[in-house]
RNA sequence: GGCCCGUUGGUGAAGUGGUUCAACACACAUGCCUUUCACGCAUGCAUUCAUGGGUUCAAAUCCCGUACGGGUCACCA
């Protein structure tokens, strides 16, 4: 029995041949240097921070090279598939403004000419190539049960030899085609394995985009190509898909380095051109015990990218952070080119970190603060509106009702050379400005600092309101009035005087200002008091300075 | 256990043989400025690049060993 006859027996329903698919998916017509890259997650419903980093880079490179970025769903493992899992991924990408040129755009729909972009719909394609491999004598059906494999592993462990289905251990590899046909006709279950021509003693070299040369032994394992459920294993699907979809650059986590020998072997056997590979360091975090470990979705809320959307951290800030992690010289570049688009940055794989970088939320928040501080009040208002509309409806209606007032609040100490950096996220803003709204103002917990005596507080406030406060004062006049108030009540209006002779005074102008500040806002730390009072207006000020 | 990768301050890291080689950023500390906070400014923070040995006139940078950390060895991706 020939290999061809065996192949026909195994795949009677495969009608196309390899040429059909090779013609169906021609080379892409792109300019020189254009990168075709992809994000290829399992439909688990969410994107992990580490995946986001690679998705971002995978989309970034095509963008700066006029290439193509597509989304392929790898759903060959039923256990990883979650209901509506594709939608979750699409939403996460959309929330981070990572746009795809091709691929899945919903649970069932896709755009682009190189589809289907979901592996479960590509069964015929994988079978066609598997059939070819069998015809060529490069693959064979394996009838070993899980039990058989388990026993084999135990023996190997006992003998302290390498574990795996290879060489003489690969019992099904040496069956005759007649024996194979016989078993198949008897209804024995089987899978398809590669007949690896590799030798463990031989070395192969991976020219990794980020790590440079890595030397590894050639693959000699007869890896599974098609599983019992008829779907391909990752390695096989990866090679077929990335060839047919004309991927030029494969970026993935470093956990894939050790399976590169399988991939390169498959590319050679199938006579496909191999893409370039870049293996990214894992995103790590220090856990409670001080140990370094992979950021995990189960334990770390910040691992899920939806977390940032919910917190209202601007996507631009996350992108800036990802780029600073990805390319160590990005920060310096951005500093030197503050007005340039990030897409002008010359990304360099060689500048990527080899080791897993530690996820640093402090740094992210700092980037976010800087980013928000540079926006105009109107932009912040608009973004805040979008955010609260989704996550804080009450506040949304409030700021919508008082649009101009809110914009003015957001503008305090903003549109100047050195703006304040109070807000790290849109979710943060309410905690900084709630007291400006009567609807939210709550006089239950005043944070008076030094002066806590009720009578003294009331004396200061009453004297100020009755004798000095004038809503039309400009900033200098306003401040001079506060000074006069201090003089009258025997508080030092000049800090230098106070520092020289503190015993001559009840306190100083800072203490008095704090009393006014706290009465109006309940907080001892706020932006410029004059600005706040201007916005609050006379009515609120009169009301809030009456403290019981 | 085999194979592979990594190890520079609290964190991210620059730097791949020699003119400050330990940049820059975040964090932290102190001081100044200041009506609070923030901003800003100034200063401080690794005599040393996991460790031992070797090559060299010269190494964080090259070589070997050791330790530690990570990954991978599935009909998971």
C-alpha cells in the first residue's frame, strides 16, 4: 500500500490539494519592508497585560511599516474557549485603540482575504496539508492510547532518558501501511503524528529578533499534528496559518522558544518560507512573599487589561507605558521629541528587554498623571464624560448638568507651563473635586489640621466673612485681605516673621488659610484656594463658612 | 532530570573591552520655594554591575565553572 493510498484512506473527504490553497492565498502586494503581524489569542474572553504588550507591538510595527496587522483566533482547544470569548478580546483591543486591518471583528464575522481567521473553521486546510505530509511519508497515524504514552514516559523516566515520542520509542512510526490500514478499518482511534527526520545531536539556530542567536538541538520528536478531535495542535496550525496568511513577523512570549525547533522543522518540511521570530520577555510582578512571578489574571486584577479601562486610565498613557517597557530608549526619545507622534519612534527589537520586565503600576500612573496634565480642560472634561457615562452614572449627570462649572474646576492650575498633576486616571478625578458640588458636599468629616478649637475656627471664619471677604477681589487683593485678617487676630501674616519668633503669634497665615480651606472643601489639601473660591461663588462660601 | 533563557541601585533600565563605566526615568529622603497640597528647583541614594576563576596592559562588557530565578519537555496554547 502506498503512502498516497493511506492518505486517501485517512482523509477521504479532503477534496482540495495543497496547490488549491497556495493559489487561493497569494503573496501580499505590499511595499518593501512592510511587516505582516498578528495577534493570535485563544478565545478566553480577556486580554492579559503580557498579551496586550505583544498585541500592541504586533500592531505597532505594521503601522510604522505600512504593513498588515490581523487578529486570528486560536480555538483548537475546547477547554480554553469561553462563551463570547472573542467579543471580550475584541472589546479589550478596541478599548485600547488597537485597530486591526484583518481578522475577526465579532464572534462570527471577519474582514480580509486570507481567512477564515478562526482556526476551527480551517479544518479542511489543516487536513489538506496533513494529507500531503502523509502522502510524502512525513506523517503517519498513531494508535497509541493515553495509557500507552503514560507507560512510555514512566519507562523513560526510569531509564533517565529524554522523555517523548521519538526514535525507537515511537512505536507507531514503524508500522507498515497495511497494518495501519487494518487498524483504521477496525475502527481503532488514531491521531496524526509528524515523522520527524531530525536528530537530537544536530544543532539548529534561531535568529531571534530580540535575543539574537540561540542554538538548540534539532527536533526529533514525532509531535502530534492532528488531535483526536480532528483539530490541529498549535504547532501545526501556527505553521500552516502563518504561511497562508503571509505573516512576516511572529512575536510571542518567551515560553515558545523551546518549541521553535518543531516550528522550523515544519516550515522546512512543508517548504514554506519561515517568518522572523521575536520572543518577548514575560511581564512579571513581585508577589506578597517578595518572589518574582508571572503576572497572573487570577491573582492580579491589574493583569486584565479591562482593569485599566474600568479605572479610567487613558489608553494613551498605557501605550506610552508599554512602549517604555518595550524599548528602553523610548522615554528618552519622547523627552527629546515631546510633540512627535509615537508612531515616529524608531522601534528596535534589539532594544527589547531579554528578561521579563517587572510590571510597575506606579510608573504607569506617573506617566498617566503627566499625560492628563497636558490635556486641555475641555479634553479632560470630554474624557471624564465618556468615562463616567460608563462607570459612574450619578457623577455623569452631575458634571453634564454643570458643564461650564466643571470645565472651570478641571482648569484650575491646568493650562499653564507647569500644570498640576493631580489626576492619574479619570476614575480619580471625582475624589479630587467632589466638594465643589453641593450635591456631593458633605460636612461630616472636616480635616482641620492645627487649629481645632471650634470657637477659634468660628472666630476666624466670621471675622473673615464679615470684614474681609469680597467676591470681586483679584488674587492680590484677596491675599492681602487674608493677611489683614491674620494681623487682626494675631496670626503671623508673614512666614519669615513667624519662623523667627513663633512665640509672638497664635499661629501663622498657613494655619488661617487652612481653616478657610477646610471649611470650604473639608480637605486640607486642595489646589489654589483663590481659584476654588472664585468658582464656588459667594453663596456657597457664605453657607459653608457657617460651621456648628 | 534534559534542553533553553536570564541575573546592573527599591523599580524599569542605559552601557557589549579603555576619554566619568555605572546614564536616564520612577520611587524614596532632605532642603529651598510656598497660604495647604501639588508643581518646580537643589542635593542624596549601586566604591560597583549574582558569584568564583581565566583571557587582557585594561572587563559590567570576552571565556569557563557555580549559585539563583524563569521557561519548556501534553492528543494546552
